[in-house]
């Protein structure tokens, strides 16, 4: 019997896992579960990946799971599942991929998993279903090392740190908002260039 992705649990995925102790496996299982439960809202329930890539991920890390999951209808975008904070999500993916430590496909998938976790409202490790902040640090150190090293002393919480990188790239002052979508500078970061310029002019700032 097929299992709808919304009903997929961490434990169910781990029962299919080829290596349940692997950090990547735990991260993917946690994000898939959180997305299915609606706790995070990436562009689709397959962490923003295309259907083919999502099935490939499942087959590699959770052999047999894709056969039992109704992934086709749940990863495709539809009128019931529109992209959520798409610009923000894609900028996070791009930021991570710019700092990837290798060209392995699973590193690309992990970038999407981290970006998906950032779509939640809790700590990054919680939204990714990981046991704690050290697990996030370990994955970033191994797979996105140059980005990991930029958080000097690892003093800043990882989700806040990632958003600070987006703020720095957009040359806006980092704000305490938990995500870009609720920040006053959102239009400057993710709106069209024309909208950003108009706002700056209205505020009396040089464009």
C-alpha cells in the first residue's frame, strides 16, 4: 500500500535507511518529516528538488521508500501547493552552494535541506529534525566548510547566521526577524530592482 508523503514519519524513513547513523540521512529524514507535517514550507514537499532528484535521494538514502510513497503527486507544484517564499528559499540554496566543499550530488541535496529547514519557525536543528546544534555544525563544517568558518567561534545561531549572510549580500542591516519574509527590508532584498529603487528614493536614500 502506498504511503502519502504527509504521513511519512522520521521513524518510517529510518526503517528504510541504508545507514541510520549517518548525519546526512538524519537530516534528510527530519526535513522530509517536517515538510510533510507542514512545520516547514519549502517550494514543495520534496525539499524543493525536482521529482527525479527527490526520488534519487530516497533511493540512495532510504532504499525502497520511494516505491511506497506517493511522491509524484506531492512533489509536483500545483494549485494546492504553490511555491512559498521562493526568492528567499532560492537565495539560501545559492548561498550554500557557493560554499560547497565538493561537487557531490548529496551536497547539493543537503543545501536544499538546509534551505528547507530555514523555512520553519524553530531553531534550525529542530526544523531539520536533528538532535541538536552540534549536528548542524558538523554537517556545515563537512559539506560547506568556508561558510562554516565565517561564523567565527560559532557564536551566532546557524539560522540567524545564514540570514545575516543574505542581509550582507543585499547590503542591508541585519535585523532580528526570524526569517526574511517578516523583515521590514524584505522588498529591498527580494523585490524587483525597480521596487527597491523606488523605496530608497521615497526614503530619501541614494540609489
